[in-house]
C-alpha cells in the first residue's frame, strides 16, 4: 500500500503488476490496489478471502507497514492456508529484523524481486512449501532465516511487461492535467553516494538499462491497449548515459509517438543538446534532486554537485522550455535556521515550475540512517514514522524536529501561495477534478 499525501498523484504499483505478470504463468491472478478502490481495509480483506488465494503478495512501505501487517494477519485468520509473501525496500533494508517486527508475513523477498519471485512460485507450486532460496527471508521453527544474496538481473529485457490489464488504469491520473498515466521502467541502479537515498541499495550502484526497443514496445502497448499517452519514465538519472537518452528520444520521434512524459535526473548531468532532444520527444517535466542551497549541506550529503551546477541546470531547462520540479530535503546534517531560511528563499527564486520538499529520514542501511543511529538522533518510535511525506524523526542538534517540520511547511506556503503562481496554475485548470485537487492542496499547505 502506497502512502499518499493529499497533494500527490497515486502511482500505479508497477513492480507488483510485473510480479502479477510472472504469476499469470502459474495460476489465476487478481491484483487489488487499495489506493484506487472504494474499499475499506476490512472490505479489501473480504475481497481477498472470497478469491481463496494460495498466495497473497504485498509490497509494504515504512509508512504503511502497520496496516499492511494487519491486513495480512486478518487474511490469515480467514484463510489459514494462504501464504503471505512480502517484497520491497522495507524487507531489503531491515532483512531478518523485518519479519521479527511484524507477524503477518510468512516470507519476504529482499532485493530485486522478479527472479526470486519466479523461483519461489515454481517451488511452491511443485511442493506446496516455502523452499529456502537466494533473496528470500522465511520463518522456520520459530526463527527467521535468510537466504544468500541474489545477484542483480543483468538483462532487464528478460523481465515481463507489467500486467496492466489487472489494474484500473483509468484511475491513475496526473494532478496537473487529469490525464491517466503510467510508469515505464527505463533503467535501474545509481552510482552516486547520496547519504539519504536507498536507490543504490535496492537496485545497485551500476546503471542497467532496458533496451530502447523494449521501452518503446511497452509505450506502444500502453497506448494501444489502455489509451495511455502520459508516462513517467521511472529511473534515477535519465541523462547519466547520454547516448541511451538520445537514442530513446530519437526512436520516439522516428515513430511519431504522440506522448507526454516526465523523468528525473541530476543537475550536473543536464546539457542543452539532450534537453532539446527530450523536448522534441515529448518531455513535459524534468525532476531534479536539489536538496539544499547550502554547499556545506550538499557536501555533507555527498551529492557531488554544486549550487552553481543546479542554477545552470534550471536555466538550461527554462531556455529549452522543459518545466522543472525541484526536490528538497530539510534537516540534513549541517542544517541550521540560517541554511533553512536561505533554502526557502532559494526555492522561490530559482525559477522552478514545481517543487516538493521532505524532512530528512534516517532510513536503515543508508549512511544517514547509520549516522543517525550512532549519534542518537532518531526520535521515531515505530517504523511507520519513517515517512518522506511525514514529520521529522531526527534531532540533529542544530535544529529540532519541530523546526524541520516548520521549514517544510513554510517552503510549501512560500512557493505555492505566491499570487502570480496561483494565477498561472488556475489558467491551466481544465476539469472539476483539478479544481478539487488544487483546493485540497491549498487547504493542506495553509495548515
């Protein structure tokens, strides 16, 4: 279950839908995304129980772990023969601790899930038992056991396309235009050492791409079978391997695909020639992890980029007319009242079209998480408090958690409540849904 703030779009559960595509080879499959269903949690339990599943697969997050665990326990009460299998970052980062801390799951996948999941299914179908394999956590005689680490998938094109036919694809809509959209995975892995990020833990430090043909075929499939023309190219650094990005854009242009798409990258990897290609191929939004205007904080966070590179990147995007979204984090090591106020000012004057900001979260296994644990900074009492969209759970000494929460709220207000900005956004509204989305967002940031 995805934790969703009032302002955010609900993302399709891409990896869950990929696992559903794998599972289709071994039996009947139903996929339920509680975020877009009009079900209560108990009604969701009832729907699953009515299906009488042999296996239930969920992808809990830190913020949703308590409700996900409750869901699994309730299903097992009513279907004691069903196996509860989890996967995702929660299990990858906590490993054995994850199953020690929650009772609802029988087993869980840590690391990249697709190959482990298929091997799990093959074994379970033939034996009816949970067989120890690489990449798996399981319970055995009252103890939690862990298999060997499974290597990362080298050929991403061996992964099947997501089973979007099992999703209500029309319910995943962009907040800015109300269009249905979906995620398409372009690459996995990130070589950068940012201390707060889980990308290189979950998907590795080596960048691995799908082929251009695979990505284009998936786009065309989404257009033909689901009428989707808006996409989020899901990866960390789209412009890291420039030749791939240009080749993908060239193929979109060559096939005359009338699509709009968004992606993310680093500010120091933005150059005018690839931006022009992206614009011509339909890119309508480029996200960048900016984090702070303090060079000291960027250095502490091991961003390996400069404030000057960030300013230049936003200017280049403006020149090419690709809208930008900047992502910021308050409460990183080195944050003070002065750096926070400077960053709030910086957010308003940088020239971004959209921004998102978070409180720093000491996620386990990340360098920030290890630092926070060693220094006694962590104030959270449960895993569900580890929420990028939630309140601060770190007291770094120079600023308090309450200070960090205030900086984040002020940044939203100062950026989105500018009169000129509000007028520009109102001009773009084309539907009642967008009006309601805007009203909910304004209500939230004014609190």
